[in-house]
C-alpha cells in the first residue's frame, strides 16, 4: 500500500476501533503526523493515564508501552513492533536493584522511566528526564540509588544535596553517548548566536557545553520561548524534525546527524496499520509485578502533578 493509502486506512481504523495513537518525539515524521499526541516520556505517561479511548497504540520503545499498559489496566495497549526495545532499559535487571537495596538499606530507590516493569516494581518512585531532580528532592531519604543512566545521575547530583549512587555504575544510552564535546565546540564556534540544548543522557562534558539541559519536550518549550533564532540540538534526530516542523521561523542544527535510535525507528506506517488492523502486539505486564510498578509510576505522577499545581 502507498503511504497515502496507509494513512487513510489508519485513520479509519483509529476511528472504528476508538483508538488513540501516542507517539514519542523520536518517531518517524509520518507517524508523528498521525498521532493524537506526541511527547516525551513524562507527557506520554500523563496523557495515557487520562486518554478517552478503548485502545492505545503506543509508537515508542518497550518501556513506554509498558508504562501506558500499567496505567491503563482496563484498556488494550498495542506496540506496532515489539522489537522496539530500549537497550538502556535492559541494563538494570530487578535482581541488581534488590542487591543494591540490601547493601544500602537507608537509601531510596529512584529509577528512570527507561527501565523494564520488573525493575520498576523494585523502585520507590520513577522519574523521567523532565522531572528527575524534583522527584529526588521530594523524598525524605538523604541517599538515593539512581539508575540506570549514569549521565542522568550526574545531572541530578549537580542539582541536589543528596548523595546519588548510580546503579549500575556505567548505564548509558548508546545514542546520546555518540555526541562528542569537540563537535559541539566546533558548532558553537561556527554559530556563536546559537543556543545549545542537550538531553541529560549526554555525557557530562557535553552537558557542560550546553545552555539548557532538557527532556525532549522541554526542548520544544525552550525553542518556542527563547528569543534565539538558531539552536544546536544534542539529542536523537527525530526531535530535530519536530522542532523544525513546529518552529518554521527558527533554525535547528543537529549536533550529530547520525544520532539515530534504531529501536525507536523500528515502527513504520505499515506496522502501525497492521497493529491496529490485527490488534497486535498487545503489551502485557505480569500481575506479580504490575501493582508495585504502577505504584512507583503513580507516585512520580503525583509528585510532579503537585509541583505543577504549586
Ligand atoms: P524523553 O523523556 O526526554 O523524551 O527521553 C526519552 C528517551 O528515551 C531519551 O533517549
Ligand atoms: Fe533508549 Fe537511547 Fe533510544 Fe532513548 S535514545 S529509547 S534511551 S536507546
């Protein structure tokens, strides 16, 4: 089927099945353009918790679809390609969290949303790149086991007086590790008027060169609000496409054209169509862990919702 036909079929299926399509900022443009909602991990979790639809198709990686499934036990959540698995999420098995808790009995456990449900079930609370320092500071404990991204842990440590213990020691995202400080420095020299926005999954040396360190949706807010006309963007290139599309008067320069998350790009229009047509692939979470994992996510939503209201 041609892309235009696929689009039309998807729109028909969406209506016929009372489905909502939620897409992450890194998704292919053609999927973003069909989505009811596009956002970062926090936006997708929040939106999925209140969406009025029987079926949710989540175009993102596995942990995002699991989060939507956990928050919607009465709805069916589909992922177009179940092989869209974030490698960072696989870096922190539940066993490692349990062992760390035994070694640090007084520490709270704050896990990045980029984890599997089995690890989330061992956490006190979840955080995303948009709210990590806020979540850590909302806890009573002075010591915090934090994982799996050591760069996000570094980012949080610079913004809190609490002791952050990275878990594991070297968790990271292979896409955000690609950005080199020398490349950003060169771009800054070439475009001295540009604002530099990078994701907290980037290495500390890259973060130190940035004007703002933001989640993907925070980049969008900053680009809209900033008086700057030019931006250097240190995150996956799907975000650069959205920034360009929604800010036609401004220029967005990717810090690295090849920063592509292969797992995010597994979803295609054809797979979205097949997923809606055949009601596949249904995302499920084992009932043994679902209750605890959901409680850790809901605690995050409660803390960050409270902060927005204050
Ligand atoms: P955001 O929540 O900032 O969109 O980040 C998700 C992610 O996987 C970044 O690599
Ligand atoms: Fe996972 Fe990195 Fe891809 Fe984000 S960009 S989904 S952290 S591999």
